[in-house]
């Protein structure tokens, strides 16, 4: 099964230039592939920080891959061998969130609980759907935005494609091994969607 994500060029443009020259071109990428044979053995995860791609195996048999988004510079995700230690359908971050104005518009998209909140504004802790904890210092895997596949952009957690993460959550368990490596391998060309690819 494949999921396609469309990344409009307008996400990179200032708001003053929207819709001045017709609809922006779109680039589509395959965000994941999943083919779990549901056979014997447990699931394991390997995340490559260099390519920003995770590989999923069941007893050594590859059953899928997905793009991820790990910690950006200054908040990088540490390589190592981990195990899922907690699973929650929905967890709210106690470290990060955003602030909205009285009309509900985001006034600060990268806030923390200690960030001063202007009068009338509201702080919202970031929701982390399908949370799978890896460390007790707050690092885990969860659903999140991957706006630029292949680019690290999180605060240290591992973001997984939103439509994919329920599939992994269903077969993972407390104790599932997660290996994070930094291969140093050059980034491969992003997998492009084919004309007949399904959604």
C-alpha cells in the first residue's frame, strides 16, 4: 500500500505571492510502503538519520519503509539501540506547543510551556498521536508533519507519516526494538509516485 503526499510550492512562498500566477505546480512522493505478511516473529524498526528513512522488519523480513523526520540541528536525535517503553493513542507534549490569538490564529508556532503568553492568547500543548516512547527524557515516535521528505525538522522525536503510523502502532508493542543509526550514506533520490500508484 502506498500513500502519496502532495507538497504545494505555495508552502514555500510568502503569503503576498499566493495565486498571482495560477495554481502552483505539485510534486508527489511516495511516503511509505507497507506489506506486513503477519507471519511469525516480532516487528523491529531501524531509522537512518542520514536518509530520514525508517525500515520495518518482522523477524528479519522487510515488511515496509517510511520517511521520518527526526531532530533538526541543535535538537538532534541520538543514534543508539532503544525499545518502545510506553504506548498511548494520544499524548500531549509537556515540552512543546503553540500559541493562538483570541481569533484562533497561530501567533507563535514554536512555543514552550514557559513561553510568555500575551493576554487573551492561549497556549496549546502539541498532540502526539500514536505515541511510542523511546526515552524517559521525552523522545518517541508519533504521527507528525513531514513537509520536506528527507529533511530533519523535529525537536528530537521521530515523526512518522500520519496515515502510516496507525499501521505500525497496531503491530508494535512495549519492548519493540528501535535502532537509530547515522549511515552517512548519500541521500537517495526521493521516491516519486508513478502515474498508476494507488493512494
